[in-house]
């Protein structure tokens, strides 16, 4: 499916959504409708933003499984994203939407400005199916119950999804390599240390924050 962008940019659209959201927030279905997009790249980019922002709790858990469902659909070659009613009913609080928009502008606004069509074969229909299958792995790793470990696969999803949206194959490749490196790290740690890998990761995270 051809990816499109709003003239104001996707992050600008997210800022407008947060600004106009009701006080009690909105459902995930309403959020997707407000995006005005029917492209996997746009929706996955928006949903992955709160997953990669450190210390934003609640919203990542709302987003992870729906993102996995969308990634699986992309991997199967489905032409248009679809979410089950149960996922669409999940609510996002207004403060979460506002933090999502602020974080998106702060951390990824520059990347959206630099994105442009290049290495377009990596964002085409055939490549998109492979990317979708890999995204499923990224989404699964987000569900690993360790502090801050959602951030790396979340960043990988944001970068690669933005690449799909803008037909920037370099961003797609960068996001995939980052996320796959994270998956390899998780597998290696749990293979070598088993349950103790959780303590290894926690100690590493404490050392860098």
C-alpha cells in the first residue's frame, strides 16, 4: 500500500490530536481514525512513539499487542491495516497523548525533517512483508517485563516505520539493524544466563541512567 504523509507532517498531526483530545482521552480506534491514515508505516510510527519514550508507563502496554497484530498483517501482505474491536476499545489518556506528541517532536522531529526517498526498494511491497515479519519480533520483545527495555525496540520501530512512510530505505535498514541487534542481545543473555539475565540487564540499565 502506498504510504502518504500529511503536509504538516505526522508529528504535527499527533500534536493536533493531543491538543484536541477530550479530557478523558480517546480509544485506540478513535486515535487511528484521527490520524487520517490507512498506511501501516504511519500507524505503526504513531503507536511506537510512546513505547520508546522512557518512563512513559501504561501507554506502551496499550500499544504493544495491537502493534504486533498490525505487523503480522503487514507481513502477510494485507493491503490495509485492521484492528479487532477489543484492541480498538483500549483507551489512551490525554496526558499520555500529550507526552507522546512532545516526545515525538523532541526525539524524532529532526529525523522526520531529514527523511526522503532513497533506497526505495527497501520500502516497496515485497520488502514490506519481510519488514512486517521482523516487526513482530520487535513487538514481542517489548513485552519482556524488564524496566526500560521497551525503549530500544520501540526506537527501532519508529525509525523503520518512518522509513516505510517516507520511502526512505536507509531509515528502514537502520531501524531493522537496531532492533535485530537488540533481539540478538536478548537471546544471547537469556541463553547464557537464563533467569539471571534479568538481573544483568537491570544492572546495565542502572549503570547508564
